[in-house]
C-alpha cells in the first residue's frame, strides 16, 4: 500500500476500519509512516494496492468476494 494511493483508500473502505486494522498492511511509500520500501522493491511491487496471497501477487482493488475466494476465507455477510 501507499498512503497517497486513492485505490488503497477504496480498498480499505471495503473492509471497514476495524477489519482493515486486522490486515498486515505494508507501507511502500518512502516518506510514509513505518515505510518498508525495501521490502516492496524486493517483492517487485508494481502497483497499489498489491495483495500477496500464497506467494502470488494480485494488483488492484479486489472485492471482498474475490479476496474470500483467493484466500479460502468464508465470507460472512450481515
């Protein structure tokens, strides 16, 4: 993720604040808080948001349904 990325904001809003805080979000922007730019470079991140699931990278905003299918997480809709 990158703090300045509009698509990252959209992605975070799909989760809601509480659920988003449970994710392991890596800040890639050099001037971002707790930046881990070297990790992002090493992983060859080319766009934001990027999801790493089972060692594979997926770029772009993904729906909760898509993320559920990719991770095997059982989506509970209220």
